[in-house]
């Protein structure tokens, strides 16, 4: 997960203006919570259940998603990505990472 965390840290500036807390839940592999409610988005240790949007995805698919090798909409329609919470935040997150 350390490699994924580093990739996410590099993309944090792109999430300015998201105004939401987003969590990536990779099951047993761990989770990443991004708090983008302040002026500078940051990785936090907030409880995953406090997130506005939880994206449930396998670690391997999250790596592909962050690297731009997996389209978020395709992942969602194929069942590789499940969204709990705000679909609007998920859509905004997807467009901000393009």
C-alpha cells in the first residue's frame, strides 16, 4: 500500500475544491482516507465511515486506477469498483483525476 499512498500524495493537489472526504477501501490490504474539505487536501486517519464517499476496490485495481490504466466508469460498470455514499462526489473525483 506504500506505493499507492505515494501515488495518491502526488495527486492530492488535483483534488483542491473537492470539498469532501473520500475513502478508498481495499479490504484486508488497507484503506486510504483523503480529506479534501480544507484548502489543501491531505491523507488523514479519519474513520472510513465518516467519509462522504467510500470507494471499495481491490488493491491491484486501485493501482491501475491511479496510474490511469483503468477507467473509473468502466471499473464501476464491471463491478471492480463499488461506491457507497455520494455518487456526485465520486463523479467529481473521477473528473478531477483525469
